[in-house]
């Protein structure tokens, strides 16, 4: 394989990686923990948090804080999983690339 062909293949792979990353970043991931629902964009930016107040009493604030944390962490795990599924083939052996 000549250098030009290798460069062309590397450029195509870079373009494919960026397209996959843009697709993930634009997707919204939703996670629910009891009466808390969190929506995160693929870039791990919180889009919104919804709390079902019908099920919440004033003494439940500590529980609410824990549920928000769990919901956010679950949504971030979903983002990491999809990122690995879509970009893992490009980043094998390159830790911390994305």
C-alpha cells in the first residue's frame, strides 16, 4: 500500500470518527430513577431534569438528591457505552482519545 492510499484511508477514518462523534453529541439520552428523569446530550451536557412532585414529600430531599445523582450517572454510562460502540473500532489502543 502506498503512502497516498494510506493518507486517504486515514482521512476517511477521521471523517467517519467525527461524524460518529457528532451523531452521539446531538443525541439525547434519558435515564430515570424512581421519580427523577434526567435528559443529557451526548456531550454529557444536562438538557433537563424532571421531578414527579406527586410522589415527593418534603422529608424526601436527601433521597431526591441521591436519585438525581443516580439518574445522571446512568445517563452518562449510556453515553459512554454508545461512544464505545460507535468509536471503539477507531480508538483501540489510543486511551483518552474521546
